C-alpha cells in the first residue's frame, strides 16, 4: 500500500496526497475518463468519438455544463470500456492521449482520468487510529474497497485518512451520518469530520495548448521567466510580497498554535470528567457488592427479629438484655437477691 506525505504534512500537502492516492493507486479508475470543454455535443456524438477506442458501456452528455458522463447510472463524469481490465485501461489511456487537446467544434477537449466519487476524507484521527480501526468504523455504512491512514515518511499519522466505498451512495450515507450525528473510533470524544474527496490533477497539469489565448494571457507572457537581483528596480515590490507572505504564515502559525492549545485543554477536561465518572461508577459498584454480601449473610444466618431485610443489624435498636435480679421482668425467685459474687482464683 502506497503511503504519501512529507515529514511535516500541511493541509495543502495532505490534500494533494489524498487526491493523488485516490486517482493513481487503484487501476479500477484507469478505465474511466472525464471529458470537459465540450461544445454542444449530444450523447451520440460523444459515444461515436470514443467508440473507436473500445466499447463504451454508458454515455451521457450535459450541454449546459459542457462535459460528458459515461459509464455509471449515477451520472458520474467518466467513460468506461466493457472489456478486460487490462484492455480497458489501455483503451482509456489511448483515448486520453489522442483526444486530449483535440479541437472539436472549435473547442479543445480536456480528457482526464476520472477520480473516485465514492472516496471520503476523514479528519480528526488521533495517533492510535490504524487502517484496520478506520475500516472497522466505517464498515457499517457499506462495502469498503480501501481504508488508509495518511502518514508521513516516518510513519507518523497526519490525523487524516481515506475511505473508499464501492458506491457513491454509501459514501453519501457516511457523510450524512457523521455530520448529523457523531462517529467515535476510540475513547476520545472528539468526533470525526468527513467530506468528499476533491481530486486534483497532478499528472497532466495545465498545458499551454488548453489555456485561453486572450489579452490577459498575452500580457502575462510578455515578459519571460527571469531571476531578479536585490538591486533591481522590481525588488521593492518583490520585498513587499515577501513580507506579506511572511506575515500570513506567522498569523496562520499563531492561529494553529492557539487552536492546538484549545484542543489540548478540551481533551484534558474531557479526560478529567471521564476519570471522575469512572471513579464514581467504581464506588457504586463497590457499594452494591457490599450490600449483596450483607444480604447473603442475612440469608445464611437470618436477620434479627424486627430488623428489616437487607440492612446490617444496628445494636442501638436491639432491646436491652433483661436484668434477672432487679428488673421488673425478673423471676420472682431471683428478684431482690444480690447477684452472686464472682469467684476469684
């Protein structure tokens, strides 16, 4: 299983890593293509365009949004070829290479491998959540193809993970359930946050042939790439941009530190509450055990007359022992007589 990330993954790096893993690690999506920038093309025209590279399973086109959807009944923007997996991948790759950038009705097609729309990004994972625990937590929502915790090159968790379901519907159910309620994977009370994977194209990028050649484009390209020295005329503006970038970074770091402190305080508060509840439950359990033991003793030896069941005998409530020599309840033969003297040996 491929692991992506860096030594200290930022949110941007992790986002790119998750997108790259979802679009490149599984050959299941290598037989499906997304086609954009279509110009008033219906389904038959799109199907005929791609039929030469293999049998198209399903095709639909959106004239309003200028892209084609082929392959799934859920109207996912992709093409799918109904052949062997290896042949499907080769056919899709050949169609992508030959049709990407091709002019159709005065528009340049954009052909890309389709990303998974059944993959979700899970955040707020603590350092003890593993791939297996992540899968176990989300299996209740549907069949899972892959569940992985994103780590850096040292194997340290980034706090984020990917869960790829077999269908988009299952991913939507997981997102809804985790949003309206809360999913906890461990003792930690911090709920997971779940969102759709927003895939990014890191393979083809933005080639020059597909960019609009307008006035803004010509203006930006009027000066070629160059290295600017500190004594150059432009350095004053460059330095201002550098200072602004530095201020933004420092403020972001300060905010991250502040939120990290708040997270630690909340975790400590929750731990203290849980520890107090655990102690109280232990005390209650101990009291119940003592009461059960007393009841067992009473059932074995019997309670004192007049004593309620389930309570230990209270000596202050027991009647005093009669004095056989002076009390009114003493025997007539013994009443008034002095008690016998104690014998001393």
